[in-house]
C-alpha cells in the first residue's frame, strides 16, 4: 500500500491562485474533483483540525479517504469551472454529484452559409459547417452579452430559416431599432454579413474598443450623478469582459486522464469471460415521454472510443404506447435484420446457402475482413430489456451473439441464462467503459427525442386534414406562409397551388374553419 502524502508540505507549495484540485484514495483512484478561487485556502480548509468535527458525514468520509492530491492552476474562475466539469465527466468521482450527467456548457452557434445568419445558443457542437464559440461557463453573462451584441450590430433574433414578408409582422425588432431588418430589405445581404463578421470578431475577443466605450459611458453617467445608468453599464461591462475573456479550451487530449481503452477492453473481456476483447460494441437505449415520439439510439464504440460514423437513430413504430420491452425488441430486430440482409448481399451463393445465419455472418466477416456482428451488444436496462433483445437475436438465428443488459440504478450487469446480476467495483475500468457507452447512447437518444418534440411543436393543423401530403402542405405554406392566411384565402386561391384540386381546397377551408383554435406559426420545412 502506498504511503499517505504529507498534505502540509503540499499546501506550502500550493499558490493563492484559481485552479482545480483532484483528490485520490490509497489505490490512486480519483474520488473528488473541486475548483477554487484560491487553491491554498480552499484545499487547506479540508485539513484544519476542527474540520473533522464540524463537517457533515460525507465530507468527513472524504477527508478520511484522501491519500493524495494534485492541483492544476488556471487563469480565471471561469476556466476553473470548465476544467472541473471536464474532469468530473472524465473520472466520475464518487464524492461528486454535479456534472456527472450528460449536460454541457453553452456554446454560441452561427451558420455563416445561411442567407441571413443568426446567433443562437446550443449545448452540442455538431459537424454541420457552422461556426461555434465557447464553451462559456457563465450562462447569465453570455445571454446578456448576446442580447447586447444583437442590438449593437443590428442582428436578427427571429427563428425563421429565411426571414421574409410573411415573418416580419410577428417581429417588432426592426421597429424599435434592435435589428437592421434584412427581411424588409433595409440592408443588403452583403451589409448584413459584414455586421455578422464584426460580431464574430467581438466574440473572438477583439472587443477592446467597444469595452472602452462602455467604460467611458459608465464614467460619464457617474459624473452626471446618474448612478442607476452607471450601475447598468457597470453590469454590462462585467458581462462583456466575462464573455470575451481569452480562455483555455479543455479538450479530452488536454485532460490528465486515467482512461486507458486497451486496459478497459481487457478488463471487460475478463469480467464477462468473452473469447476476445470486445473491440466493437453496440449499445441500445430507448427514450420516450408517455407515447409521444418513442425513439431509440444505437451507438458504436470501436477499440474503446466512440465510432460516430456507426451511430443510428430509430423511431419506434411497432408499439403505440410506452413499452420499453417491445421497443427494445423492435430496434434490435430492425438493426440486426438489416445487418443480416447486407451481409447476404456480400455472399454470391447466399441464395443456395443452407448455413445458419450466425455461421454465415461469421464466415462473411472473415472473408471480407469486416465486422458484421459486434463483439458485444449492450442494452440499457435490466432483465426485461435483455430478454426482449435475446428473443429477437434468436429469431434472427444469432444465437451466439454476446449480449448483456446494464441497469442504471445499481450498475448491475445482466447476462443471458444467469439468474443473478453481476456488480463490478466502482473503480473498475470495465464498468467505466460500459458506463461511457451507455451514457453516450442515452445522450444520443435524448437528443433525438428532443429534436422530434421541437419539430412537433412546429407542426401544422394541416397534418390532420385527409389528402394533405407533406409535399402539398409544404406547397401551401410556401404560397401563403401560415395557416391563418390559408383560412383567409378563397377556394380559387388555394386551388391555384400545385397539386391541390378545387375539391381538396374546399375540404381544407372547411376543416380549418372547424378548428377550435387559431394557428399562425410558420411551419419548419422538412429536413
């Protein structure tokens, strides 16, 4: 066993600067990560003689478990928040509660390829060609800065994909001089893009002139004894400095990490008694709220790290109500049924082949040097979800496919044919690998579910009218702009839309007039 560190000696070398400290137990496992404005004062407070008597039971247990500690100096409190969050997500210390979920810090997104780009907040960075700024630790300061930036540069805040005549009546920003109003051609696209470019430079930190102007205005207001205005400018100045301050971006490669994918794969192989390390793993998760948009995700890890090209998302169609077991059965059936069909397409003799599907897939994988069936299939859930998945794999003839269930509450691992679940130590690399792929599946499923809910909010009353297909709905909305305008149109005007007959036009008007509520929102076009 390693010798306990001399904490007093470590404290003497610790600076009075902001940073993050990491506490480890006697086995060198990270058990707590914290941030501090003053590292020496904050860490020193743990080892004061009176702390053991006055601290709550959790803190006392932490102090007794600490065997060693390390610290990392950063440049600001905001950097300490970001660094702490990344380390907690990486190590998942048992004494930390915050940041252990799949929430992320705010980013600012702008798509410079859009006709009239707009700045929006998001928590997920995608490879979509847009430009992202952040992450930002202080969400309040960021929102205040973004609102002020929109007013200064005259940027649009409306949500329509392309602002136009049908949208600007619902937005008064151009009336109160908060927007340069490209929707009513007050500025050209070239002039608007120049404003967006200047705003991007501001978010990049090139903001000294504006900050100096705000500071000058604040001093002038104070000189006029207008202290209320001066206080407002002081708060704005603080928000601008906080948001545009140069900050270290902590990435996975910059973190002091104990994650070793190769070691974790070997540990998982030993724990589950697999014939080889599970270099390709696929994990399934179900997401739903009641019966609204039941969806599933499948994420793939290759060599212990995410293989995002292999991710898949599914909308569940086979069950009209909330049923995690049936939903899991459907997604497993759809996933591996398609895998078998694609594998058969690679076999020129598949029509005359009498091999069992499992053996045929193994042979094709060996011949083509590809992975057809993963080395391990993981379902998020307990015995019920695992049983549903096993039944579908057996129906497909994949009797030998290795599959387990991971129940979240106690992190229990369920295996086919085993009456009792397995529980691995919390500091096991095998368990942490399973947690990483399970959490990634959970994040992907929840993100897809949220996306569908947002789309549903934008759906039109036209969806309830028989005979109105997606193409006809899109044509109507492109012509009139909103359901409210369709209600005010005549039968002849509606029938003039491509694909809409006079009979269907009358049915549209009759159906909309019967609706108990009005609908004026513009519908998002299908992606």
